[in-house]
C-alpha cells in the first residue's frame, strides 16, 4: 500500500433509512482509499435533520458497516451533540459581518427569481429585512466569490457563488444548522484530510470551500465517486425505496460494489473470505480505474 505521513478519511451517513447499495459504494470507496494510504477511517452520523431521521437507522447503519468488515477507527461522532461548535462558527462569521437574517420563504424566493433560477437566492433581505418581517433563517454573504475545487477524480469544478448559488443558508428557519456549515466545522474539528463521497455532493463542495476559507480552516482533498441510480436515473435512497444491503458468505454485495467502481478483483474471488477480499482491494485500490461518470445504474444483487 502507499505510504503517507497523515491521512484521515470519513464516512458520514444520514440516518434516514437503512444502508443501501449506493451508501455501501460510498462507504467502501472511502474505506479503501483510507486503508490504501495507511490512514484512519472515521464514521460520523449526520443526524442534524431530526424530522427526516428514522428511528433505529443510525444503529442499523453501524451494524451493517461492521457486518461488511468496514471497521472504523475511534468513536462514532454524532452531529446532534455538536451544536455548540456550529454556534461558535456562526458567531465568528457574524462578527466578520458576513451573516444576515432572511425573512423569505421558499415560495417567495421562487416567485421573485427569474425563470430557471428559482434555486438562486436573489438577495431580497441582503440590505435589511422588509418592514414588519422577522428573520426566519440566517444567510452568509458570498459577493462575487469564485470557488474552485480540484477533485481527484472529477477534475476542476468552478462555481461563481453569487451568480450560481446566491447567499446561502447557515441556520434554517426551523432553527437547525445547515449541512454546509456543520460538515465544514466537523471535518476541520476531526482533522479530516481526505473526503471520498458521492458525486451528488460535488455541487455543494464550492460552498464548503468558501466557508473553510472564511473560517481559516484546512482544505481537505476531495474524491467524488459516481452515485448509484435506478433504471429510471433516480438516486437510490428513501424516496426510491432502496432496499437494505445484506452481507453474505459469498461477498456478493462487496463484489458488486467493487465492480461498480471498476476495481480489480482477486483471481480466486469466489473463495476469498471477507477479510481477504477487503485487504486485497485496499492494497490494489486504483483511482485511475474509477469511472468518471457522476451516475451509474446500480446492479441487481441479492439484498441490494
């Protein structure tokens, strides 16, 4: 395996349902990249969005990871216990004059935006709240910032935040901290050097890079893997009733995930134990073989 003086990766699922094939691909990819570089691999449960959380899902995800031999280093971190860290970061940004209150609802933003740009905040409350309207959410000013990401697989991504995103939310109308803020704070606090995750999150990475720069936080390396989709090109998940993956003696789900990622398989793969398969896969992990497509259809596997 490749040697490195310091590598710390992580897998950060949301407990909104069981671990499905798409989640297994992301977990396996981040695990193998970490082990290939003789690094640490952490698990963080992103359980901030309580309305979407499924009871028992967090424990089920951890049990499933362990059943596949994906053993993490150190204790599992839960975002729901880290609000003080997010509040401190929000306060720092407020002190810099970069945060303001927003009274707009989603429908108001959509109605006031040009056709085709309903997802871009038009800056309605940027210079003050409308008369008689209290703030619902907190946003960060982006101005004309150009964020650039050089992904290890997907190459360069450039995003002009003001034109393509607008001032984005840091604390939601329901009082919950936004994902963009929480993930940046957590990755820095945990010393994450490398983030390997699904390509559906690549579009939000420039916002995270922007917050890292504002907060003077380290900038990790990124590798965004193709996500698994249905035959109708829908991402696997709760909305598509994606079934849970199940570990089996034949390692069918692991082999399917490795094949999905175009990774080599040992010659006697049918006779390899789970531990042997993972050790071989980590030693022979090859990012040059990874498909650069951002979406690939998931294979049909038992329990997946």
